[in-house]
C-alpha cells in the first residue's frame, strides 16, 4: 500500500475542491451574502492548509499505484471531500448540525439528492448553489477531474478511474487517461450548459436554471422549492425530462457520435433496453394515473417525469407519487433498483448489469436442461469475459446484502415498513426520494442521527459501487504488507 | 503521435512501455484479453481485443488516424498482412516484424515495396549484429556506430588491473594523446556525465566516443585486446545464432555451434556450411569442455532460457573465457546477471524498442534538426543521439564553452564532412554538421532540447 501516494492524491483533490469552492464564493458575493462568503472563505483556506503537508513534506517517493491503492484512495478522497464540503453549511450555521451537514453533502456528492432540510426556501443562494454544485462534481467523479487537469504520474492511474467510474467494465475512450478524462468532462460541461440555455429560454429564472441543470447533470436531484419541480411550466419539465434521460446514457456513446460513428450507438443494446424500460414504465403509469388528472397530456407528462427521474436516479418530481394508485407506485418501486446506463452519471444497479443478469439466468437455466451445453454470454456482439459475468452476479449479491443490512439497521425508526425500506433502497441507489415519510415532497429530517449516519454510508457505498468502500474499511488494507 | 501496436507479447509489451513513456497515444491490439488487461493496468494505453488482420478490429483501434503502425505478432505473415491492411486503411508509416531468414535474405525488398511497408524489423538479426560488433572488438561490452561509420561509442568496464583506474579524466587525455572523450560513467547503478576532474574507479562502466581508428589506438595503449575473436563458441541454435554464425562466417571467424535438438542441427548444418555444428546439451560441462571452452576466444550463450544463459555464462567465466556474451531478455534478470559479474548482456527486445523509438522520434520532427540515430547506454539509464544540424540552427558558430546546456548533457562528438571532431571548448557547431549528444536520465527530441 503506497500510503504517501494516496495522501498525495487526496491532497490534490483537496486543492481542487478549494478551487471549486471559489464558485459558490462568487455566488455569495453576487447576492451580497457576506456571512456565507466568510464560511466559504474559511473552508477554502482550511482545505489548502490541510492539503499542504501531503503535497510538500510527505511527497511520495514511489508513484506506483496498484488496484487496492486505487480503491483506498477513492474512498478516502470521497470521505475527505464530503467532510470539507460540509464545512460551509456548518460554519455559516445554515445546517448547524454536523451529522446533518455531512448527510446533505454526501447526498450531494453521491448525486442522491435526499435532503434533511425541512424548508429549502430558507437557504441562502450561495449555499443552495454549492449544494447543487456538489451533484455536478460528484456525478462524473472528482478524481477523474483531477486526472483531467493534472498529468497522471503513472500509467496505473487506470485503477483510480475504475474505482470511481460506475459500471461493470470501465474502458478508455482514447489511449491516454488524461485525454479520456478531459473528453468526458468536456461532454459533461457542454451538455450541462445546453440545458441551462434551454431552461432559460423557457422562462426559468437564471439561478433556478443553473441549480436544476447542475442537479440534472449529476443526476442528483436537489431542488430549491419544497415541491421540487411541480410549480414550473410544462416546457421546463419536458426539458428536464429530456436531460435527465440524456445524462443517464453512457457518455462513450456521445463520444462515438462526435466521431460520427453511429452504427455502434444504434446497436447499443443497453441504450435500447433503457429506452424500452422508460417507455413501458411510463406507459403503464400514464394509464394508471389518468383518472387522477383527467387530462392525457398531463398524465403522460407526470408519468414520464417520474419514470425518467427515478430511472436516471435523479429524484426530481413534478407530482407527489405518494398519492398515486398502487400500480403506479409498484412500477416506481421496481424502477428504484434499475438505475441508468453504465458510464453515465446515473446510479443504481445499471441497465447493463440487469441485462447481463438476465442473460446469465437464461444461460444457467439452459444449462440445467442441457448439462453439457457450452454457452458464452454476449453483449453487443462481443463475448463478455467470464470474469466480468461472474463479477456481475457477485455484485448483485453484495448490492442486495447491503440494501438488506441498511434496511435492518434503520428498521427501528417509527415510520413504517414502506418508508424504511424505500429509504434504504433510495440511498443505496442514489435516487433520492422513496415512499411515505421519505416521499418526494418530504425528506429525511425526521430520521435519527444513527439512521442518518447509516444512510450516509449507504449512499457512499452505492455511488462507489460497494467494493472500494468495503475494501477501504478492511484494516488489513492499510497495513504495510 | 498516434501509434497502433499489433501483438502484445514480449516484444510488443516492451515497445508499448517505451512508447507510452515517450508520451505517445498508444493503442495495442492482441487476441488475448488477459494479456491486454495486464498491460493496460500498468501502462497508460488503450487496448482492443481481436485479430489484427480483422478490418473491424483495426477500425476500432483507429488505424486510419495512426501515424505509426507496428505489427510485432509471432507470425511474419500476419505482420505483413496487418501492415498491408493498415496502410490501405490510411495508416501513416507501417513497421512489420519479419524474422524468417527466407524472407530476410531474398525477397525482403520486394515484399517491402509491394506491401508498402516502411520498415522491417528483425529482432534476431539486430541482436546478431550487435553481438557481431562486440566480437570485432572483444574488450568492449557494447559498441554502437553512428552514421557513415566514422564515429563509434563503446562501453568498457574497468577491471582491477586497468591503467585507467584512479586517474582523473583530464590526465588521461594528456597521457594517451588519443582523440577520445569519456562521455558517461556508471557507478553503483548511478549514471554520471563526468567533468575533467572526475576520478575513475575500479568497476566503473565508462562510455567513450572516438573514431574507430582512435579506439584501436587507445586500446593498444591500454593493453587491451584489439584483435577480433577468432574462435567463437555459440550455445543454442536459435535464429539469432543462425544470423550471428552467418555474419561471423562471412568474416572469417571460426564458429562452433552447440544445439540440443538433432533436427535443428541438421537444418543448421545445411544453411551454415562453414560452421561446426555440435549436437549436444550445452548445459553439460563435459560437452562444453570437450568442445574446447578453455581455448575459445569468445562464448555466446543464445538459448531460449535466460536462466540457462546466465548460468552457463558464469561457468564459462570460471574457465577464463576472454569474452562472454549472454542473451538475457527479462529486465529483472539483467540486473541480477550484472551483479553476478556478467558485463556483456544482449536484450533483443530492448534493441528492437530502441530502433522503433528512434524511428518515431525521427518521424516526429521531420523538420529542422533530426534524430538520425539513437542508442541506449548504461542499461537504458542514458541515451546517445545523433542529430543533423539544420540550416536554421540558432547557436551555429558559437564556441561550445559559451553555450548553456541543460544538466546531464554532453556533446560527445561532431561529424563534419565525415571528419570526426572530439569537441573542446573552442569548437563550434555548424549547419549540416552531425552532432552526437549524450544525455543521462532525460530524453530529447530535438537539438534545441539540449540548451537551457
């Protein structure tokens, strides 16, 4: 374990976070929020000072990074980043409690969008901006951004990319890791700005447009109104639907489109399964909730909004689906698990894993009737490596176990089975809202501190896809050998 | 520069490592997923799994945009086909590894022309040439020549009885009156660019540049062997051994080749009528002693196994064979063998990657001052490059003592109209000169890189 190199990278990340904090600082000055500006200023200085020793005195002697270093680094970086990210909330007194502030920040960075705030409208502009900006940073991954900006010291940085980016297989777009990270962030940035433009064109105030674009881009879901997006115009809601969908598509496909290679995009099974799931789910919900609204257009809009929002693990809402009939709620419950495509900013199980799981089931059932049959699992015309295939089933097992444990740990809360179960699922999948007490119009404020800590870790586990966090909390990892 | 490498075997991986280190955008293609995984875990490169002669695979590897395409799979034919396809798809320069003697002897130029291959590399032939160079001057552990052959750089190991140990470099120059320059020294695995008051010690490995005739003169003065090795014993009937034996045979050396496999021996005896082919196990001391290990001038160990090469070479050194050369392919073993007292090691895949890097650097700056030749010295810790000075060279006609060089850089020689000049502070660099530069622990692409 190369502890110095891990610290060095974490310090680099801290410096970057300090740079990022300059943006909300600017917002604070813009709206004349001096108390908040001071909070951001203090955090910037403290993170720079904290990062300094690892960058200077403890400079690593060897720059080699192995797989386990990558895992440890990513976990540590995310914990440190969340701790420093929570500081402005505490210092400014807007979220005075440390556990609450940490929950809110982790929820931001992991792009969950679950909130402990009871009245969002009471927050200052700069804090709201920082809250949503954490979505944007966490969506693509902060260490990926570090790699885009700082030249990687060794080729082995692929381990960091793998540990931070979601999906069963993480590949590069171009030979160099730095260029790959750059391309991803440029695509990310351009689409975000496009969304801002569309929202402003639809009459949304500029500040709101930025907040919601940042929230959509990271598929996070922090809003600035108590009723999320219900009060905005249908046009704005459709724009949000479109962009929530776009941000849950594999970013590699955008790159292929830029290169004008449309064939692999059109043949991408994951994309079409995702489209299929969205349309089928939205169709069922539309029919089911039609009597509630009495207007086909409205029913379809609400159905699509909620479906895409949950599928992309964003968590915005245009209507309170707690009040919907049980058929629609059941569909949404299933969607909570699925998530978006691999290689996007969406969380959840990921469609490609779901596809692989189904293919695996089919193969194994066939094997039961033809014990001697030999079959390979294929995806997009390519054989999926046996290691990846078995990795997916193990992943699914870990995923279910973590959800179950989270659910059991918070089950003493007095909010009933439905609320507790969906709270666990929504946090593990980084979606945001659940049913009952944690529905789209409420939050996690009523939960005890213990449950908040458990759910905070559930969010981290879900965002980093379990293994890095589980490995980092194995003390043997940190020993010298 | 965008580079595509087909084949991620021993050679492919070494080339990949070098090119990534040089900062190129490398995509590597192989049909073994696991090998690719391992390689991309360590090196910052992209991988495509598949057959290199499959157009879709090549397209996925973006061959159409590649400036350099290198095919180094096991199969000559596959390499040729890959290069042909890549060229047709729009790759800039193509390099194929072609090893079989049949292709190399007769049809190579025709093949190159017809398939539009920019360069053919033959690791075995390159290794054989390097060994052959050493056998011409057995006291050196490495000899490299620069363009037109008017300048050489040799590596020597200072043994305990050497006249040079304990001397300051400036005194050596005054004492021997030979025109040469000690340009790089390796001591305890550290490389130094020495100044005039540097004192040489026993065990130092020194690199010196001079004209070939001066080197012979200096060697004589030092009392070192200057005659080429007359009797050469080669262990192992590999392709390298074949090329080496035929090179040596043409030059009048007496070659004895020991090979275990009877069939290989038959083939070799057909193609190498001048050499004595022995069918026996070279790992057995009786065989070696019976065939005259004690009286041979040089012993070259070229079996396929690094470990065997090292062990047999150590055995040969206990029998006081004057020159011992062993082929060691794995880098971790090279260091070990060096510690065990074997100075003269040949690593074919390193030779190949040097040649390829040299080609790539020359491609990179096809304008201005050009890298004409590039060699690695001191086990890869230093580089020596030959640049052609362009007409627009800014520091032209400035005395060298007034030029400000970066650290660890030395001008080791100037070639002007084929006349070698050992530079002193008063010499100048002129346009159309060829400048030989030694650089320790850094890389250079252009002549302007050496100045501050």
